[in-house]
């Protein structure tokens, strides 16, 4: 295990923390228009979704990025289906993790 990516993690924290902490750091944020508040609440999930999409959809083959379809797609689809059906993120995430564990146990990557 190396510490090569620690500076990147620190940089990501420095860049993303202000958008998450804006409610605590900016007095009077509740006076912003409702549309702006809705937008700010969606910044974190949008960034997380973009990062997750890249890790699910893009793999490497011979050092080149390639589009992949596999077990992670099934896990994400199950998570989205459970969240849409039950309106409960925990159940969706638990289903996605269970599918990933079961798939890897039987040999799917």
C-alpha cells in the first residue's frame, strides 16, 4: 500500500468541503431563493454520481479506457429500482452490496 493518492484526497477535500459546508459557513443562506437552495443541495450527489458512473462504466484494457457492462451495472440498477420503489436509500444500497458480494463469490468480476 502506498500513500501516493493522499495528496489527491486532501485536494478533493479542500475543493468539495466548502460546497457541503456552505450552510454552516455562510450566514443568511436561508434567505437565498428556494431554487438556489435546491441547486446547492444537489451538488454533492451530482459529484458523487459522476464519480460512480466513471468507475462503473469505464474499465481499462491494455492501458486504454474501454466501455464496460457487467456486475456493477446490475448492482446500480437494483439500487435505483429499490430506491424508486421503496423510497429508502439504505435498502437500495444493501441490495447493491448483496448483489456485488454474491456475484464476486460465484466468480463474476
